[in-house]
């Protein structure tokens, strides 16, 4: 009885002064360490059980204001306060993943981090992140280890690995959300390493893209808002939250509410089944954010990009994708320089304005709906002495059209390939990111054959670049571009391969070519595993209707039963964008999306008369060119001198396209 009535106090040592966490912290209000997927159990030391609490910050505030509270359990709608903690009773902390996962939070004191978030960091027991280690130090406990992260000044510390057995504290500028490879976050076989992730990182992000997770919502979220009516309102709440919000949803479609959370698939790999499956529900997960700044120099403009996630891809001039390009590999900061007077980057000029369009492309070869287009603009005002620098980001739409052409197939049975929507209807127009599909079908419904498809290739219609979509085993090479093949209406005569519309940056023509093999009586599907290109989903396995075979050239058909050959099918699609920059509009924030309709000029004229007139005109033009060349050279020298001394500079970036239109500006 004496033991149970004793109030145990967590003490914090700073210098020669020992503080008690239940009364006061040296830096002011105490903060919290979160541990997801664990529940603290201590019935005799339960202070209060509060139902109807819909926000984690409310639960934490209740504990913060109660001097006796040391820890809490939070589930959406339930907050439980305790007068003890897992630091005192580690055996009372156990996994809690069914039917919902619990968030356990323990009161801690942080040494002067300057962070004003509801909680400072999150702990994942028995895990570590295999990212680049920026600094290794020694700490007495995990609390001191995370303090070292908050106090780091040489780089932005996002996470630490703390090994209790040795006291080794490994600091990194990466975390689970910035790395691309889920394999970098692993369980420690000995269970002696803890992963600690800062919630105090503030990313200066302006352009944010969200991916959609269909038919799933999180079981536990940080906050629920009941008076939000639209998805766009919910998105704004997530982006303005006082924590690193990574997902939002509108809950059950039958009872819509706005739910936001700092968790995403990247931070839920250690929790089993963290989602509820609800038909037609959608979860929006933060993919990445970009902050773009423009620096206007005397002879060039420099576009600098900062990403919230490690980036692999390209940054290039939209009109000069081959000559004006920066290849980016595993970097969160990159830039492109565009000279005003060189042709490589096609920087256009009007009076004191220099402008061009750039593209942030995620994939190495093709343009997808994840990519961003920006119009960048520098304005030199030579008439006054004021100096200003600013960037304005603006969204505009895209019109991308395509037309399809039917092709011939080889052999029997007659197999066709069509470009359709996800329901199988032929499409005549699309834009990058539209949900499409390739449909392979035997024309004769009475045919005894079934089909499987492999070695599906998309090719650029200009420079013969190509990308392999379905490999020699019949499996997708990158599920973010094209998914596995599956039967339509359980018929082996019709196969469906979903993908989102894309194009090559150098061409408006995308050609598809594939091997189609007939088989009797049915085709055996391939078991396709994907552990690389579906981020943080674990090992995925699905059927795809292509048989496992060694890769060989599609120019070498092979018999299956000794009678039927493999068929080569080809399809072509025309995808064009109409983005144009209108120099007649306000240069600071404008971008026009409509393109001029140019009609050919036709007429009849006497060819001999035209030749005589043209000859006379050319002689006059040659004479004028010599005179103009002399004048232009003198004026250009003077203009360069003025730009070098330009007292007023403004810069602009306008967003061309994204999946969700929005306006953001700053100065």
C-alpha cells in the first residue's frame, strides 16, 4: 500500500541543478515524447479517462496542465492520463495495434530548443534509420541524445539513432519522410537501438503535392475537425498545422469530417494494419514539397529548388530539355542557370524582362502528373533606385490532347491493343496524369485462345528513347507508371494494364509495343513481387498475366505449341501540351495557357513575279543587315553595361501545372 500511494517523480539534471518534471522544466512548459503503436497500462495510477477528445494536442494539454500527470494514452476520441510513465515502469508499456493503434506520450523536458510544437519528437522502439550519419556523439540516455540533435548548428538535424548499450548517438539530416528507399528504416535485431525523429523541423515549402490512397483511412489521427465541408479546406488545415502534417482525409464518405495526421506510410511501417478499409474513402498523403527561388544576376537567372524529400530526376528548360538541363541524383537542393544571351536555355527577352519556363521532372525519361512546370521571370528596372527581390508562384492549367491510331497485328488469333479509360471506353483526349489503360483483346470472342503480354515498351517518337513498362516475366517494372495486367470480367481474352497518362519531354508522340502470346487452354499468370517502387508498402505480390520467361528480342517470335507465334502489337498516342507564356500580360505573376490557332495562308500567284520580287527584297535586306549589325552591337554593349549596374531587380516564378490548382506568393 505504501508503494502504490507514493508519487514517483522523473528528475532532469542540467548542470548542478536537478529539476522535477511534474512541477517545472528549466525551459518553461514541458513537452512530450511520442511512441506510436504502444499502450501504457497502470490501472492504479490512472488519473483521468476522458472520452470525446478528438485532438491529440487537447490530450497533451490536459497532461501539461496537471502537475501529477506523467504520461497519456491517446486514441481518436479517447484520452487517458497517468501519474506514472514507461520510464518508471517499462514493463507496463506493450504493443497496441488491434483494433486501433494507440499513441503513447510521455512528459519530458527539453533543453532550450526554441521549438513551440505540441510535442518535440517521436520514438520508435527497436528501430534505426540507415541514412547518412552527419555526426556521432555520446549521450547518457536517449533524452540527452535528442537534445544534441536540437542543439546542432552545423546542419539541420532531423533524426538520431540512440544505442543504449554503448551510449552512441548518431545524428542525421534525414528522416523517414525524406529518404526514398523504405529499406533504410529497419528493425534492430537486438532491440537496443531507438530511432528518434524531430517534430521541430520547419520546412520552407511552398508547392506541395499529395498522393491518393484509395479505400483506406488511418485508424488513429492527430485531430478531427467536424465543421469542414470540402477536401480543399481540409488540405489547408493540414498544411497549416502546428506539427509536420503528412496525411489528411474526409473520413467515412457517409459522415464526412476532416482528419489530419503527422503519420504516413513512411512512418507506419512498424505498425501492423494501421488503416481502416472503407469503400470510396480517400486518404491524401504528402508526396513532396518544393520551395523555388529565383536569383536575377547581370547575365543570367538562377532557379534554386529545395525539396522536402530526396529527389532524383531532372530540372530543365521546357523548350530546351536536352541542352539546358540539370540532372539531379539523391539531393534535396538543386539549381539551374540560364544565360540571358545564349541559345541553350531559350531565355526570351522583352524590354527589361527576361523569362523562360522550367520543368521539375521526377522520372529520368518521361513527364508524369507528379511533375511541376514553372514560369521564371526577371525584371530589370533601370529607371529608379529601389531594390526588391521576390518570388510569386501561381498555378495555371494544362490542355494536353492526344489522338490514337489503330495498328495492324500479326498472326492468328487477331489481337488488338487500345488506349482506354479505366472502364474500357476508348479515349480521344487526355492530359498528363489522367487514369488510362492499355487493353489487349482477342477480336474473335469465339476464339479458343487466351493471351498474356510481356515486354511492353513505351518509345519516344522523335529520338528513339524508350522505357520498359512490363518486363520479360510479364510484371510491371515500376508500379508508379503502370500497374500489373489483369483479366477483364475474368476473361483471359481481354487484359487490362492501368497507367496514368505520360509523355516524353522531347516529343508529342508515345508509341507502345508489346509481345502478345496466345495459349491454349489458358495462360498461367506470373507472380509479381514489388519491393522497390511502392514506397513503404512492404512486400507486395500480385498476379500479372505474363508467363515467366527469359528475356529475348521482340524481333524473334517463338512458337508456343508449335503452331502459334508470338504477336507484336503496336499502338501510338499523340500527347501535346499547349503551355505558352504571354509576354503581353503582367510579368510578375502571369501565365497564359491558351495557344494561338494558326491557320495556313493559301493563295495563287505568278511564280516568276514572286521570284523577281523576292530577289529584290533579299538584296535590300542584306544591305540593311550590315547596317543593323553595327548598330545592334553598339546597343548590346551599352545594354550589358546597364544590366551590370541595374539598381532594381524583381524575379517571378509562376506554376504552370499540377494535379491541384492553387495560388501561393511570397516576397
